C-alpha cells in the first residue's frame, strides 16, 4: 500500500494548511498539497497528501473517503504514479507561431503580409 493519497472534490477555499489539518486526525501527515492553477493561483479542486505509514494512509481512506467538507463530498484514493506524457511542440513551451509572426506570409492569410516590393 502506498502512502501518497489523491484527494478530489475539494472546495476551492481549501488550502494546504486546511488539508493537512483534515488528514492529521488519521495520523502523521508528511505533506499536503492543493493543486492550483499557475496563472490564476485558484485551487483546481484536488490535491495530494502523503502520510507517514501505509496503515495511516489506509485509515485516512476509510475515514475520509466520501467525507463532507464545506458541503462537498471529497474522494480519497491511493495516488497513481505520474505518467510521463510527451510535451507539446517537442518540449518547446512557447505558443505555436506561424510564418507571419516571423515577418513572412501567414498560412492561408489572403491579405498578404510580406515585404512591400515598391
């Protein structure tokens, strides 16, 4: 049994400290992380908790799965390992650009966009 747990269905007002306090009633919490959007910094409604032992993690699943937090039932399961996914654009994180952004003609753009020949 793994010690890392996935917690889903969290209210957006729950932060790392509140998540840690919730799971502390089941044992020693090593870490508690609520995942948030990188641009808005708002919670995405899920997080991960790592307990110190597998037995404490199993107790947390039994006690807190379908537990109601601020009117929402949370889901607590064993976290799956993170899968390696291919990165878009071969690992280049910049937005995809067309030729027009580099000074050439745009793809399918009938308005021109090239240099003035006159």
